């Protein structure tokens, strides 16, 4: 149905945007959401998650339906992360604090002597709490 409706309509992608977008009849759409709709026939609500965290990899095997929370669980390290590890931060006394977010609340996991120990605590908790959406960063 989609192909019949939009046969011959030009598609264009933008390399300057984070997500690949396409234009259909003058309206912009994120390509991963269009692929989801084409493959399933369903609106991708609320999110389509890129399993390997590469938002430009829109292969079908890399896409999965997710809640906003699950999509956030699968996030990479933030741009401002200075430790190189997800789920931990250096604290004032030189030790490293591990924490994880659950239902929009930070949950303290403990203080550790090394960043690797703090990150390991985060990874253990993330595997248990985030399931298939856990990402070590």
C-alpha cells in the first residue's frame, strides 16, 4: 500500500542531521520510523530504538520498538562524560560513585576505589534492571 501510494515520490536524506530523514510530499520523517511503519504497518509508538546505538544504521535487524525509558537505557556515553565509563562519576574524596537511573530516579550503588569497579557495579545493575536494553556504554 505504501509503495503504491508513494511510487515515484522523491526521497532525500540529510547528512547534516543526526537521524537520517526523508521528505515525502514536503513533510520530513525520521527514516527509522518510516521503515518501522513499512515493515509492520503500525505506527512506531513511542520510540524505535537502534539496538547497536548507531542511529544511522537503519537496517531492519537493528530496529526495535521501545518506550522512551528503554530507549534511554540503550544510550551511549554522553558527550560530557569525562570518566570514559557509564554509570559512575568521580567524587570529592577521590573515590568513584556508581549510580543507575530507575523510573527517572537516581539509585546509589556504592563508592568504589577505581572507576572500573564502579562501572562493573553499574553494569551488573543495568543487566538486571534494563534487560535487553542495557548498554555498558
